[in-house]
C-alpha cells in the first residue's frame, strides 16, 4: 500500500516536472526492489525528461534485459532514440513494442510520427488512423493525422482533425504548437502566432512552440515570408528531390551564364537575371540570422532567441560590417586592395550564417569555418603585401566557400532525411 502511494506521488511529481524529487523517491524504492520493471521505467522517464539520455538508455536497457517481453520498455527506448535523432533505432524499437502489444494506441501514434518525420505521409496517415481506431481521443495520433493530411493537401480534413484534438484537450501545448505550424505553412502567420502564444503559456519551455513563434514573428516581413515558403517547400521534399532542386538551380544558373557570355545580344537581358538569382541563393543562407538580429530589438522576440541564435546573428552582422567598411574604404581611397576586405566580409556571411546548423556534424562546420576565415585573412595579408588582389590564397578561399555551401547542404539534407 505504501509503495503504491509513493508510486502515485512519483507520477504526480513527473507531471509537475519536479524530477529531482521523483528521482529521490525512485532511488529509495529501487534500493528495496532493484529489478522492479515499473520503477525502472519511471526512472528512465525521469532521466529522459531531463535530457540525461545516456542514463535513461542505461536504465531502460537494464529493464529490457530483465523483461524482454514488456512492450513499454521498447516504447521508452524509442523515445530516447528520437531525442538522439536516430530514426532507424527509434522505428526498430517501436515496432518491437507493437509486435508485443498491437492494441496500444500510443505505440502506433509514435510510429506514425516517425513516418511523418521521414516524409512518408501516406504511411503516417494510415498508422495514425490505426491508433485512432484503438483510441479515438489519442492526442498524438490526432496531431499526426492532421499534419499528414496537411502535407497531402487535404486541408479541410487536417483542420477538422486538429480542431478535434483541441476539443479533447484545449490546453495541450503540443496541439497548439502543431496547429501554429500548420497555419504558418499556409501563410496565416497572425493566426499561427496566437496558437504559439497559447502553447507557450501552457508550457514555457516548449522549444517547438518557441521556434514557431520566432518564425511567425519574422513572417510579418513579406520578404521573409517568401523565404519561409521556400523553406517549407524544400523541407517537404524527400532527399532525392531536394538534391534535384539544388542541382537544377545550380545547372540552370551556369547555363544562363554560358548563354550570356556567348551571346552579346542576350547579355544585357540575362545579366540582371543572373545577378538576381545569385543574390536570392545567397540570401537564403543569411536571412535567418539577419532576421534574428532585427528581432532582438523586438520587446518579445529578444526573449525567444537562444544563445546560438544570438551568437549567429552577431557574427553575421560583424561580417556584414566588415564588408561595408571595406567597400567604403575602396570608394574613399580608390584602393583596389580594399575590395578584398569587402569581399571577405561579404562571403564569410555564408559560412557564419550556417555555423550553428542543427547537425551531428556541427563541430566539423565550426572547424571548417575557422579554417576558412584564417585562409581568407591570409589572402588579404598577401594582397596588401604584394598588391595582388587575386592571389593563390584568394583562389583557395573562394573554392572553400563554394565547397562549404555544398557541404552544409549535404549535412542539412542528411539530417532531415535520416
């Protein structure tokens, strides 16, 4: 009886996010019964909620080792794998849970979200429907069904589903955030903002809603809205189609340059188009940090930016400032060597704009960017010493910038499609 009371208290403490107190009680209970499956699962949950993923994984592996026929152990292990961005491991574990218990709506709902993340929208919808056949009020399944329907352009059904989820639980932070993202993708940033606010009022630490509110605030700018539409378009494509768009743009750009160079009559027409396309491509790399920079002057927006986003905006602003100073000095002093300073500041915005990509390879990008910056500075020193605006280090630097753009795209696409 006493153990049941303490278990109930642990569950309440987890709901209240009082994890340290919950862990203390669980540790005491496990000292009395170290192989209790329910206690081990709750302890893994506590570690998972605190982002102590290694501890959570160690505990749940121990539990699964003791009770390999208990499906909930694999369910927890799936959620840990999702936090580690390991979709293959997550899907394997949730399939194990379903095989052991094919009548739990939560298991199917979680599998549906994995399919959604993999952009397998038809599968996500089908599996979400299975979950809802088991439990018509399952919030995760309702949200996943709505998102899948939206991706499949079945918008009326999508909104009916998500509004049904809100009727079931009007204060659910995830449902409001999910609704906000759906509205944002449809271009309704004002309505989206209201749902992100509601989500954060229910869970102030919910990063999914925080990021959504940031995007909704920036979407008030019509130029940023165009960029956001492009981002949604490209992110909804599978890996092969994403590469197809990027390579197609690159080849089209090169083709226009070849035509312009070989046809004097078309050159005046094509040159502005080529410049516009180059600027559009470049702007997609720096528009987010620039928008974050302006958002820091917003009384609400400044509190939504995390440390990486602030640092990112600062670095891009400094790089842009170097470019402006170099350009001004070139016009004032009429010294071509200043063009290298302007060019360095302008081109460094590209790697600095992607310095904190959400990628497993973020340290590689950081090291690459530092190396690129050093090579760029060496090329400037050589220019001022020898008077050569274009030297061997300039060529290496510019090649490095081009390689960085493809490397960063590779990391982003891999991250989105794993």
